[in-house]
């Protein structure tokens, strides 16, 4: 089913008449048992069939230290973030998943593990993965997730419809706009909130190899350009717990938060808050 799309008009405004909404994301990620990221900090892949202990250990830092460092920064600034959480983390670190909800952060369903990507599934398996993780996150955190982002932002061609049918409020598997928009599947509506990649530590610092400070420069330039736009926009600032959860990069997340907090013409929100405002403004 092809959804009916309602995009935000130019005169749409965020609360307080603001034109720009900034969302601070934390990617709290893990891989299934026996799996590791396809590439690690060394930047070169092993021969097929060999388990990459270097990449696995590097990624595991996020659960051991990174999440706690990034949460401390958010708490320091009084910012509620949207945290992408894989279901497998509920088994490995349930106390921290509960703490996320207790601190008021939004928990975003992020599939079972980073290697479990919806585009690889048939419809039945995709539904099962969604339900499994939804129930596990809700039971662990005490709060049911209302949003979804697939690993690497890669949903299947039917993910949006399945999420709408499951009652989800929003998802981030879209990149075709710089504003959220409403997708209507025969009366079942879901807000697509683009996961903007402009200020994201994984591509900037890992894929392209820039020093962490480069992300601050990119943010400052992007932020200035967006504040100058007459249109309503959203900007994501994304830190992965195994990348910028380290002292070498966490200072950038801290610095960006401080800069945004100092601007009263910007609305800092979670993805859920943005979605609810869109639906309320557009009638629904």
C-alpha cells in the first residue's frame, strides 16, 4: 500500500513559533551473540569467516562506559534525548535501559541487534522482530516505545506500514525531507522523522576519518544555515555510545548541547515530542 503523504507547509512552526527543532539522539547499540560490526576502528575488514574481536571489543565499549558518559552530559544540560536501543541490550544491561526511562529519555525501538535489519526479512519475520523487541523494551523499561529506527536506517519497503499498523507514532527510516511528514495508510498514520546525517559521529568520524572536533565545526555551520532558513526544519545531533561515548569525542556532544541550550529561538525536543506536535498541528 502506498501511503498518502502530508508534508509540513512553510508556515508550520514548532512550539513558541520556532522554526528549528533540534533532536539529540544517542545510539545505544549492540550486535547479536557471535556478531560484530562489519568494520572496526582499524578500518580494514578481516578475511571472510573470521570473527573480528577488535571490532567486537570496540563496539562493546558503548555498553560498558559510553552510554553512562553521554547520559551524564544530557543530565548536566537538562536535555531529554531520544535513545535508540537494541532489544538484545535488555538482556545484557537491563538496569541501564530502565534508567533511561527513569531519567525521562525516549526509548526508540532499534531492532534486536545492529545485524538484524528489516530489509532482509519477509513480512512475517519483520512483524515478529518488531513485536519481540517492542514487548522486551516495554517490559524492561516500564515504558512502551512509540518510535522506531532500523539499524543503519534501512527499513524494508513495508516497514512504514507495519509500524503504523502496530500503533507506532513515528519512525526515522526516511531521508527524503528536512522536515517530518505524515504517512497515512488507510487511516493509520505515522510520522516520518528524517534521521538527518549532517551531524552524526559515525559517518563523520569513523567512515570519513575526521577528528571529533570536525563534528563541532560541521554542527556550527549547519546550525547557522538552518537558523537562517525561513522554513520549519529539524536537525539531529547523533552520538553513538561506542564512538563519541569516549573522552576523545564526548566533549563535542557536550559543547553542541551547550550551544543549542543558549539559543532561545530553537526548540529542543525528542522525536516523540516532535511527532506529537506535528500530528496535533495537522489535525490528529
